[in-house]
């Protein structure tokens, strides 16, 4: 009894899903054949009937595709300067125009510190006057990093960046976060 219900359910699913897959004449013929199988009480005979009729439903020609409405053109991304694109490939925010535009990138930038905030012991985040935010990658004490100082950020090897700050000895490994 359970097998009979399952086969009826399968047949109903094929009949109901047919309009989305088949053209009208092939669908009508296929539905009639499947419905005939429903009336067979013997499980093996009913299964044999399905085995004969269902492959024909699968191989019928698909309906013609509905015409798609024309889409509005996507406006071009606003122009981004080389300086604003510098280091932007590391930012996770793909909505940022500096990330999306991908113009030819500068090899280094020079800016002034607007703010320096300590994140953890010997790790800082630097906000520059051009709006960029850089975070220290390798922990290191930076005593003289004060607002108003000039910084220079250069490309390193393998996609890394180094920062030098006027009045601070050595380099600081950084990554751009905004």
C-alpha cells in the first residue's frame, strides 16, 4: 500500500512539474501515459510503466525561452586617483570605489597623520589626512607617532606595505583597512 502511495506521489509530481519543462503537445501526451500508469495495481508492472513513459518526458524539447526585458546599463565607477587606490586591494569592502575601480596603482604615498589609536600593546591604527586607515601588522612600540607628522607608505614584497613616520626610526609593517 505504501509503495502505491509513493508511486502516485511521484506521478503527481511529474504531472505538476511538466508545464515548466515541456511544450504543450508533448506534455499532454506524457501526462496521459503517466496517468495510465497510476491505475496499475501491481508494483512491478506499475514501475515498468513508469520506466517506459518518464524517459519520454525528460527528452521532449524544452519550451522556447521567454524574452528578457532589457536591463538598464550599469553606470561606470567614479574615477579614483592612484593615491586612493594605493593598498585598496587588501580592503574587504568591495563597495568602496577605490577597491572596485582598480586603476593603475602608485608605488608609494605620502600623507599626514590625523590620528593614531592603540589597538593592543604595541599595535596601532593610523588615520591619514587622505581618509585612508592603516593598521599595524607586526607589534612594535612606536613612541613618537603623533598627529600632524608626515608618513610615507611603500609597497613591499608579496603584497605587503611598510610605513615610515618622520621622527620614528625604522619601518612599520602595515595593511590598509579603509
